[in-house]
C-alpha cells in the first residue's frame, strides 16, 4: 500500500480534533494512537496539490465491502458534523481512520467486531479540493 496523502489543513484540523477528543474522553486511546500513526506517516501537501482521487476531509466516498459486495456511501466529516442519519461519519471513527488519505481503487483491511474484512474505495463521489474548495 502506498503512503497516504493529506493536506496541511486536514492534518492540522485532525490533530486538533484528536486533542479535543482526548481531553473530553470522546475517543479511545487506542483509536487516537492509530489515527495519529496514520497522520504521522502521511505525505503532507498543500490543499491545491491533493490528487482528485484521494480521500480527504468532507469527501463523499463510495465503498464496497469485498466479503459481502455491499456498497455504501458516506461523507467523512469532523466530529461536530457527524450524523449517521445523514451518512456523515466522524474522522474519529475507526472506518474513517482506515480511509483518510487513501485513493479510489485502494483496498484496505479493516477490523470489525466480527473479524477482519476488506473494503475497497470504489469512488470519490465528491472531494472539496477537486471542487476548488481548499478551506473545507
């Protein structure tokens, strides 16, 4: 798997979200450490330099669970915007942590309560940077 790519803005805002979540105990320490590990290993670029096929904050992503072929679509958001009824998933959730910075076509192994599953990023339906919104 290639190195994940993040914009400087996403990197900073995600760090701030983790810090706040730790202070309010809104995130498990193991999940915070996993997300920080992803962030610290990422290639950081200017927002305008993010390729259009990379999962960024506020992207709408279409996924396929390869074990069941179930397709789902949701938006990756900051914790204060999360709303499952609107298919808006917090960056602090395990699935979002698994997806941030990866590209359309990438396959990711993800541990769910029933065990290990593989998900494929089928498409980036919307990405703010590709739409010219570099402050999203």
